[in-house]
C-alpha cells in the first residue's frame, strides 16, 4: 500500500470519524433516547453529562487529528497509521479513542438520565475490549514489534497515567 499524503490522511480520518464514532456515539444513542430528557434528569447531573461529552469529544477529535498528522494514516483498520502514535493522549493511555467514545455515550446517559444508554455504554466498552485484545494489540505487536513492546509495558490500556510516558 502506498504512503498516504497528509491531506489523504486528514480526509480519511474525518470520513472515518463520521462513520464510526458518529454511528456508535451519535446515531445509536439518538435511536435509544431521541435525545429526550428522562424523568430522572436533574440540572446538576445533566450539566455533568454535558461536561463529560464536551471533554470526551475534544479528546476524540485530538486523537483523530494526531493519527492523521503524526501517524500518517487513519484510525480505520483499512488505512492504518504508518507510525506508532505515542504522543498526546496516547502518552497517557493506549486507547484514548475508545475511552472518549465511551465517555461520550456515558455523558449522554447522564445528560438524558438514560439507563438504556448506561447499558449500551457498558456493551460498547466490552466490544472495544474484545477488539483491542484479539485484533488491535496483536496487529500492533506485529506491525511495530520493538516500539510497541516498550509502549505496551509503560502505558496502561484504559487507566491514564498521571505523568505522560516519554519513551516514544
């Protein structure tokens, strides 16, 4: 496969952003709640949910841009990054995109007081875990054998490091 230009990586990442997180954290939660506030919605909890959504969305956008600009590829498995991305949020946690998508879903669960979205968020996180364990980590170990081994040993899968890893 030929090297992706910066523009191609940005366009591919933007398209994948709309398709994958747009569906998982946007369309499906809308289908579940129609973005209506539930009976248990309170101003404080809804505001907390909105903050979680905003922070998670900012993290997700930063990660997608970093994949295109630093990784020279996209988060999509069909057009993966050419370089292992270990800076930015990736210096604190190995899977910040999955953390962000789950945060967006659970933020909506708070915002709309939706138990169904809590259950959906847990199911999505479990799906991410299975994907990471059985596809993503083995592929990264194969594609980046030396650099991924050090990264794997020093950066947690889900719980962010307080101090960013500087080994990359």
